[in-house]
C-alpha cells in the first residue's frame, strides 16, 4: 500500500513547482489581491465569468510551496463551477484546514483538494493554504484585496 502522506506531498510539490493556470487573465471580470503577511505569501487572482459560471481562472504571485500549490489546485477545481458551487467548495476546504487533525472531511466534494487535510496539523500553514480561497471569495464579492490576519 502506498504511503498516502508521501503521495499527498508529491501532489503538493508538483503543483508548487509547476503551478497550473499561473497567468494573468486579461481582460478579467474579477481581480483580487491576497496577502498573508505572516508568511509573505502574495497572489493576484483573476476570474472570467460566463453568466453564473467561472469560465476561466488564473493567478500570479509568490509565496511558500503550500500557498502556491493551494492556489494551483484551487484554479483547477474551480473552472466551470458556478459561483454557488465555488462558495460551497470554499466552505468545505476551509472546514477541512481549520478542523481537527483526523476529523471527518467531505472527500467526495473536495476530490484532490483533500491532500490539504494534513495542513490542519500545522497551524502556521493554515493561512497559507486558505489564502487563495479567501482571495477567490473576495474576487467574487468584488472586493479588491484580502489580508489574512
Ligand atoms: Zn505561506
């Protein structure tokens, strides 16, 4: 049986080294900047909307491996979702990374995003993992910036 923890680390490492959708979208319908001063993570998130659906999503920025991998995997998960689906996914992800270690997670809804379940064991990393999601939520709510405190 493969070591799940190692497998998860491989996925996070892969996305941090080769982030998907790492580009500006121009023109974008929504744009927001996220800032996590505790770690130094910064990112700009771009969304293109098609009615109620997220047609395209991209990001730029710099930060630690967790924040970059989280942003990359988030963009992959969001494409084609409705705003409501994106909001629900935000809640599931947030519940997971702020929950108790070993606590129940909605693996079906989260899919590959479940690799971040281990983050809740590292309080200093929770904001790194959730920064892109807060930035996405801010973008949908037409806020320009979000700072993790
Ligand atoms: Zn970080």
